[in-house]
């Protein structure tokens, strides 16, 4: 492979890795928004 093809393959690889990381971060943010756990300070104490 010549230098240009190798550079394009490497650039495409890093582009795909970057897009996969971005998609993973967006998925985690969406899940945390949908699940919306209660903050510890906002929890009501359990009455026995």
C-alpha cells in the first residue's frame, strides 16, 4: 500500500472510533435521562 492509502485507512479508523465514542456517550446520556434516578437528597425517609 502506498502512503496515501495507508493515511486514508488510518484517518477512517480514527473517525469511526471517534463517532463510536460519541454515540456511546449520547446513549449513556439518553439512558440516564430516561431512567432519571432520584437524587439521594430528594428521597423520602422510610417510615416504619
